[in-house]
C-alpha cells in the first residue's frame, strides 16, 4: 500500500498530463500494475465527485485531493477485525494448557492452524459451555497476541 505522499505523487504525475501508466511507472519507480491500480482508483473517485456535480480541474484539485487519492478499499475501519473477547481468550488458554507438551514442539503458525481446527467444537471450560459463533474467524496476529496476553498473566472475567 502506498503512503499518502506516494499517492499524491502518482496523482500529480497523472492528473491533466495524459501520461501513460508506463511513463508514470518510470518516473515514480512503482510497478506498472501498482500505478494502474491506483490510477483506476483515482478515476473512480473522480467519477463519484462528478456524479455529485463537482467538476475537478487544475483550479480546485487541491480542495478535493484527499477525496480523490484516499480510497476506502484499504481503510483499517473497513477491515472485519475480531476482538479478543474473554470467551476467545479462555478458548486460547484452554488450547494451550491441554496441548502444552505438544505446543513446545510446534511453531506459533502450527498452533494457530490447530486452534482454528478445534474452534468448531463446543467445549466446557470452568463449568461453562464455551461455543464460538459459527462465523468465528481469528487471524494469526490476534491469536499470537492472545497467547502473549495469557503468558503475561492476563486473567479473564469470571462470569463470561
């Protein structure tokens, strides 16, 4: 993903100059496919502004620059992040404790994949049935962070 300044550079090399993707790629140092992806995004964002009745030209481009070059496609807000709830942390802790001898020989990646396979099962932990939602999904980083929390002595609420 390109930084704001890199996107701005691409936009200024492209807007109003009718340069080809190849020319922009040579001038900016970015791969042609990267240039194509971002210029397509810029074009779509300009079309959205045009549909709202806003005509962007050399005189007002700076007013709308952020709306043109910042795409929602890669926004962190749009990512479906899963939080480490107490239920998930209890599940990770149970997994670690029940597989402790095995886990000492496994990488975190292998542990993660085993954990994911076991997530479909309903477990009773501390006398409470622990069932994860059917659409439950957890990324490796969140799993790893959960392990680090547990190792550091983090305790979950007793009533969940």
